[in-house]
C-alpha cells in the first residue's frame, strides 16, 4: 500500500530568504544564539551538580546521572511530537513557549523536596524543551539563504556551547558558595531573560508553509526521512556524537574530584570554560563546510575528538585538560556540520527531519550517558575511555560512508 501523500498548503508567494548582512539576518542569529544558550544552559546545568546530588540523596553516579538523562530522554520523545505541531502552528510561538516553560521548571527544581520530585520536574523540562531545538533548525533551513546556512547553524550551536558553559560554571560556583538550590534558581531567572530576548529579536517566519495534515502526516514523514540514503546515517552519527560528549563531561568531574587530583567543585565546574572552544569551532567549521564541503571536514573533526579522548587517559592534569579541549573542539565542529547537513538535505516536512536528528542526539545522551555510569562504577576511567573509543570509531565509519553519498537535487548540491 503506497504511503499517503503529504498535503501542504501552498504559500501565496515565496519570500526572499534572509541574506547575510541584513538586519533580519542579525536579528535571527541573535535570537537563535539566545535560544541555543538557554536550551543548553537549562538542560545541562545539573551536570556539575551530580556529585552533590549523589551526596545529598545517597545516590550512585549512575543514579545521579538520571537528573540529566531523564530530561534528555523526555526531550527526545517530545521532539517528534512538537515538530508535527510546529508544521501546523508555526515555528516562533512554540519556540518561545518552550524556552519560557523550561525556565519555570528550572525554578521549581530549586524547591524539590526529594530526588523523585526533582526527576519529575526535570522530565517536564525535557518535554518543554522539545519545542526548541528541531524547530530552530527547521526555521533556519526555511528562512536563511543556502550559502549562509552553515554560518547561521554554527552561530546557533555557538549559543548552545556558550549556554552549556555558562550553565555549568554558574551552578558550580553558586553551589560552592551557597547551595545547589540557589544555583538552579539563578539558572531559572537567566532562562526567563533569554526567552524574553528570543521573543523580541526573532523575525516572524516568511517561508513557513503550514502542513494541515498535522499528526496524520507524521508516519509518511518518518518513512520519507528514514528511507533517504543519507539521513539515517546522520541520525546515527548524532546518537554517537552526543552519547560520547555527555559521557565525557558527566564522569570527568568524578575523576577530578577524587584522588590524586582532589580538585574543588568550583575548579571542576570551571572546566566548562572549554566550551568557549566549541563556540569558535562550531562557527569555524560551519564556514569551512560551506566553502569546502561537509564530506571532507567531518571525519577530521571526529578524529580530533578521538585524539582528545585518548589524552584523558593521562594521570597528569595538563594532558587531561588538553584532551578535553581537543574533544570539545571536535564535538562542536562535527555537530555543526552534521546538523546543517540535515537541514540542507531534508525535504518536507523539514522540522521532522531535524526532530529525528535530535531525537537520536538526545537518545544517545540518555542511553550512552547512563551506560557510561555503569562502566565508570565497574571499570573506572579507562573503561569509560574504551567505551567512548568504540563509539567514536563507529562515528568515523559513518563519516567515511557519508563521503560517498550522492547529492539530492539542485538545492542540495552542496550536501
């Protein structure tokens, strides 16, 4: 039985895409920078708090990691549902609502009476944030001119990197001087301010075409994207990339807090300043991929991640920090390339393609992140490095497979 057709309402007239250097380009990039900042800050601000949660609630590292994993798992599922909603209702309203509700959930987390209550609100935060990442990628793909899409996607991911850094540093310092509750309350306020700036700055959609089929179009859209010869490989790459990245930052804190390093909570939290490297590398890689092509750059960034991972096996602090820097540089560059590749390659419904990419991205965060906790408990840091090396080896094989992927159509000639 053939798949049902997707019935799209034709736009009365196509509006010109937002070009680099225009006021709308600057406004959209500023808004999406704040959106990426808030998403990653609110989602990952609990990461440096995991040792404190382990102590307060008598948890193992793997159990404590669920304060993050439950959010990313809920976000992964929510992404698929909200992408269908945005195809019918529009991009901007859902993104603004997602950022505002997630900020409120973070404020409520500061008042949790026990760990199950904290997990419940972190799950609600994940559901809310499902209305942001994939829709933001679809908005950029629809509204930004093709030659500048890599730069815009890179700036969005740079905002994500900055948010991930700021969220970790702020909560690490505040939890050292006050408490983890005060730290989460501060993050909630920051999230509300970011949501307000996002609403003020983001231009309205000009090239959005509503899909009136809504939920009925979801199965056909899934079949369309999963049958594409390239998109499923990019989805697998997202799973491996984020699984390795979140595992690194989840458990390196436990290693550095323990002997022989015995670093303080604020010092370990300051490692998040390495995210500044990600801010640079995501924009740099986006521009490089626009110029040289994604095929030739992606595998180099993955190799950089692997080299950085192996350096963390050292028992000296300097090589570990150098390894973390390389690993972070490679991750944000590879994610920038892969996510913009999805935006360039996907046909309608584009928000669903972005949602599938991020579904696997956050699923990797939950599953690999939790598995790495079990490996850490049983085999220590060398076991974690072995597991992540296998993951990055598979990612390299995917990248080499993508080098032979045929482009699709004139719009996707640069894919």
